[in-house]
């Protein structure tokens, strides 16, 4: 089953799959970064917004929000959650906006869905074009050279009488600009179990390579992957938050 088909079929369960994520803490952290590094403006766009949980918190913080995704069932749910926002089905590697923005976000490592280097470059260029002067682009990323192919994260959740088990893992073969995100979703109802497996092609970059792609457009700050405390990246972790101010 393709990645988009998987998410279309399971869009109603997407929030369960992400139930262990602290959307409020993530959104509040980026709000603080916008105040510290950005222009403090309130026009916000969330790339790969999914069902809109981050957008909800930005609206509640006083932002004028919009979101885009390539999956319409996700956007339908986002519109229910955030009727104040504007949502559109667009590719983050080539999108257009009606007016300049102050803040563009891309959470949950979704920047890697660019899939290859050329599309990642197009995404960065699209973001730069859409931002106001001193606008801020924030996202999190994983360094390809620090991926442990044997590591995975998992959690369980109950919904409508069924037990769901979710697990995901990065995989990088050690060379090139391709990595993958492997997903496994198990749904057990009574004595029946259904299992979905999928592997998403993702762009693989080191943080040094990513900075080199960003620096023609942005002043780049690489920060610790900690949404509770704003601190510089320690050069050792394989995960980081990028805060990029439009030049």
C-alpha cells in the first residue's frame, strides 16, 4: 500500500498515531522562536499540516493561520478542527500564497518528505519566496549520518473498542541522499488483527549539507531538539530544530 493510500485510508486514525506528541509544547516553542529571531508577525503557514493540531495552537496564540498538505482527507479534518484557518491541497515543494507570511513551520520531520535534493531545494526556495522580510522558517530534521537503523519508536492507543500499536523507524543505507521512514500500524478488534506496513521515501541530508542549502536564503540557527528549552545544538545529537530568518 502506498504512503498516500495508507494515510487516506487511516486519516481518521492519524491523531491516534501521533497521540504521544506534545503539540502544545512544540507550537509554543516556535512561537517563542518567532519572537526571538523572527519579525514577531502573526501570519503563519504550516507545511504538511496533517489534521491541523499545530495550527490549532497557533490560532489560539493569536496567529492568522493557514495550512497545506497533499492529502485532502487530512485537510478535511483540519478544517473541522480549525475552521478559522485556510487550508489548501498543495505540494510543499512548489506552493503559492496570497500574501507574504511572517512564519512558516514544518513539524514532525516532514521536511524530509521532499524526497530528493532537488525537491528539497525547491521547497526552500518556495518558503523563501513566501516569507516577509525577516520572516522565520522553522522545522526539525534528522542527520543522515547519525541514524541508527536498529532504533525505533512505538506506542499504543485504544479507540472505538480497538487497540492500535504504532511503530516507526528511520533507515539509511549509508550513502547517497535517500533514506526511508518505515511504519507499522496494527489494529486489533476482538480476535481480529489487521496490519499495515509502509515505507516512505525521504530525502537524506547531513546537517552540514542542509545548512549549505539554506544559507543562500536564510540566516540559520541550529538548535537542540528540545521544545522545552531553547539552546544551541550540541553537535552530537542526530536531531535538531532549524530556525531560519529570511535574508
